[in-house]
């Protein structure tokens, strides 16, 4: 056996072990969702319950308005994802394909905002939303998350891989910048668009602090906030929490499975110029 083959075998084994280690928490969550509360936190972990309580997946719909929570999460995730992809791709086109004074300095300043922690400006944001009368509305979260520096960075890096000759030829043919962006650049950027859409969707779906701060009405809660219902002052219903968690990751799993090919391709090529 050659040294190269041995290295590859060791690398494959290492990646397999790491992959299985990542899946352990998900396996524990799935097993815990069909247990009683008293059986969830046993030491050592009981991987195969003596009795499976699949009725947890039926009872949870009666305990909380899970359908409403899932709808709210889906509405916010889809809307914010669409807006971030739209604004991010449009701004990235300007930074990548249009020359204007101070472009690189402006882009650097905009990207530098990624380094600013959200906790540093969440209070001013809340004050602004409160004065606009948007607290306890979905619009507050949509407006705050419709723009993202990371999306602009990701799309710009991908746009740099598109030859400038294509856009120059379109300009010579009389196509304006909006037409170039919509008819030439976007169709060539499906992998990057899919990557940005998937990352934004997952981040919005799993967001806890945003809905927790701005949404006070039970009818507007997302699934992440709704699962707090099972946490009391002195105890928590861990089995119901795990059941709700399993149901909440199903939409993410479906989205990832459908967009996996574009996602991997987009991440792999976004840094190549």
C-alpha cells in the first residue's frame, strides 16, 4: 500500500469519526423525543428506551399551537431569505462589476460591520423600532434582517469569477446595468445564490434572540420561542422540548437536501477569482 493511499484512508477514517461525533447530539435528541421526561436525562444515557412514546408527536400539537409557531418561522425565514438574496446580490453587483470612486474603501467599511457584535447595537435598534411603532410586529424583524454584509461579501466573491468581457459585451449591445444583473449575472450565479439562501434560511429559522426581543404576542411567536412554553420555573418537560426540536429541524433538513449540490458548489467557488 502506497503512502498516498494510506494517507487517504486515514483521512477518510478521521472524517467518518468526526461525522459520527457530530451526529451524536441529533441521535440523542431523536431518541429523547420518544421518552418520558424522567428518562431523558438519565446517566448513563439510555439509547434504546424500554418503552417508546410516539404519542409525544401527537400530544405536542394539543399542548401548544405548534402549527402557528411553524407558520411564523416559515414566513419570516422565507421573506428574510428572499430579501437578503435580492439586496445582497444587487449590492454585490455594484461592488464587483461597476467602477466608481471609493468603491473598494466603501466595500471594506461595509464588510467591517461583520466584526461588530450584535449586542453592541441591539439597544439602539430596539429604540428605533419602538419609536416607529414596529415592536411586536413581523415587520421589525424583516426590516432589520433584510440586509446583510455577509451576503454581499459572498455574492461579490462569486461575481468576481464571472469574466468582465460578458458584462462589457452586454453594455456594447445596449443593455443597462439592471438588465446585465438580471439577465446575465444572476443566471450564472445559481450556486452562490443557493448558498446564501440556505445560510440565511437556517440562520433566520434558528434565530432566538430576535423574536424573543421584538415579538411579545403569542400569535407571533416562532417555534424557537414557542418551545419555551415547556420550561417552567422549577422544572422542564424535556421530552416535549425534544419532540418540538425534532419537528422544527425537518424544514431545514428538506431545504438542505434540495439545495445541497448548489450549496457545496457555491461555497467551493466563492473564494476563487
